[in-house]
C-alpha cells in the first residue's frame, strides 16, 4: 500500500507574457483550464491523495471559483517570493504524516502514470521528475556525481558554464518526504540571483541529511512543458489534440485527418465511426456505432445513436439523436431537442426544445421550436412554428402522419391533429382536427395590362 499523499499545486504566477486579464492557469487547453488538467491527473492517482492544496496569487478569487471543489484547500501567496515560499503557504493545509507531491498549475499535460512512477520510485526519499532537452536554456540543471546520483539542482541564473552544458533539467515536479519537510522549508534562503526561495534547495538539504534523492526521467518531453505565452499555449493545444486523436485511432475511429480535429471535453465513440475534417466536440459528446460526422461540424453535449449521419456544417447542441437519423447539411439543433430513430433534419433547418417522432422529416428551411412532432410527419420548406409571443413561449403539437406544406406558419399554442394536411402558404392559429385539409382561402388575381415600374 502506497503511503498517504498530499498534493500541492503551485498556481500563483501572473503570466505577464500571456498579455491577458485571465490568470495564466485558467487559460484553456482541450477545453479545460490548465490547472484543472493538473488536478485531474493527481486525482486519478491510486490510492487517491488525502489532501489537495492550490497555492494561488494573481487572479485570486477567479482561480478559486474556477476549480472550487470539496477536496481542495486554497492558500494565498502574496507576495510571490519563489517556489519554496509558495509551498510554505500550503503547510497549514497538509498532513504532516504524508509525503507531498508538488505540481505546477501551468504544466497541464503531465500524465497520471508519470506521477505514479515518481511516487513509487521515491519511497521515503526525495523524488525529482526530470527530462532531457535539446535546448535546456532557462531550466534548472540536474547535476550528478561520478556515480550518477543526483548531487544538486542548479538554477539557470546561478549556473556555471559547465552546468549550463547539462541537458537533463528539473521539471519542478517533486515528491517531498514527510519527516524533514517543515525544517527544510524553514531553512530556505533567498541568497541567489533572483532573491527568491527556491524549492529546489531542499535537494541540497536532503543530501546533507542523508535522505536519498531519486531522479525519475520521463521520455515524453511534451508532458513537462509549461505555458508562459499564447504561442506556448497554442503549441500545447496541438499536442493535446494529437494525443486525443491517437487514442481515437487506437479505438478504431476513422479520422479523415488526425491533425484536424478538436476535442474540448469528453468524446465517447462506438465502433466504426467516421469523423471528417475540422470537427469540434465540446462538453460531453457520445457517438454510437457506425456514426458519420461530416466536415466542419460543431457538436456540444450531444448524444447520437447508431448509424446516424451528420452532414457537413451542422451545429448541434444539447440534445439526443436517435438511430439512423440524417442531419444536415447546414442544420442547427439547439438544447432540449430529442429526435427518435429515422428522423431527417435537412439543410437550413433549426430545431429547438422539441421532440420529433420516428420517421418524421423537416428537409428544408424550417424552424421547429417548442414543439412535439409525432411519427411520420412531414414539415415542408419554409414552415415555422411561431412559438414566442414577445413574453412567453408556447407549444406546438403536430400529431402522427401530418403533412404540412411549404411556407406554413403555425401560431402556438396550436395542435394539428393526426393525419391532417396543411396546404402551402397557410397560417394556422386554431387547432386543426384530425384528417382532411386545412388552408386559408385566397383569391389569385391576374392583371394582364399591368406594367413593371422602370427606373
């Protein structure tokens, strides 16, 4: 059984190079704040950590509100005097009988399995996660002795020329032993080039006190990358999306171009699904077996059952689509919509807060809002449900086997009875009984001598 664990996430930095009023750790990768990625990776450790503390500074309450959860404590670091000082602020929230894992709120792609390896390898010693970079500029170097053991971590501004030639760097992620942590933090000094209290100085204390120092190197450079600018944020976004695409391909999903998909939430897909280029998935999206998503679609919080097809340029949000439906192209589905199997929603059709029964169709240029549509109904081109009176929304009911012609206005609240037909160009403001034809009487006039105006 792994010993108990504290998790401290350092998230106090301003991020000046982001040029943003949003705290750096709240900028998003794959639809989620950087800080939330880090917390999720730590929460997935087994056994689960006992205590979490987020050390915040710039952005204050914005950070707390964005990730607030029952398992999180927060400590404010003001002013920001370095990483060692930051961990000092978290001490009142930690369990002294547990080891402490220190993470960074702007390093979002670190994997749970990497953290687990660091925790397991460190034992009762001090663990440091390292990575080897082609260009280690700006990072603290891992200095080893002749036997290959960690001898020190030297920060860039304090490094000698030989130290700067070292390519193995400190990622900042550390596993700190329980016994000496408070004493080591109290002994930190700011006698260095930046006049800050470096957490990395505890490595020197550990070596002095005979505590083993273990370096665990990850071969995946991308999971140790931090964010200090919008360019780096964009770089991490593409890395994150690439990882998601790889997992989808491994699951058997066909991606027309793995480099042109964006998943900004949770995407669950069945077998033999096909996704064309430039599709965006947000929130919780679930696709069944044999589902096809055409190019340039946006899906948010949508469930699509087996065999359905979404044609290009559709925008679907907050609803359920049944099996073997055909949606689009250029269709919009708004929250609260439920489509039964075999429903067709065609080009430039909008459906909002409505139910459509088995086999029903609205193939062209229609608006169906706040409606209940039965089975095998047909809604013609240019038909709209007039559901809003300026103050309240009203319900339209279209029963089974109704045929509605083109350019019809259904002024809610209204019901069109089973099997009825509504003629083209009709305005319906009273209930239509089942069967038969409903239409407005109109006279067609022809004036053969009439002349079109001339400019």
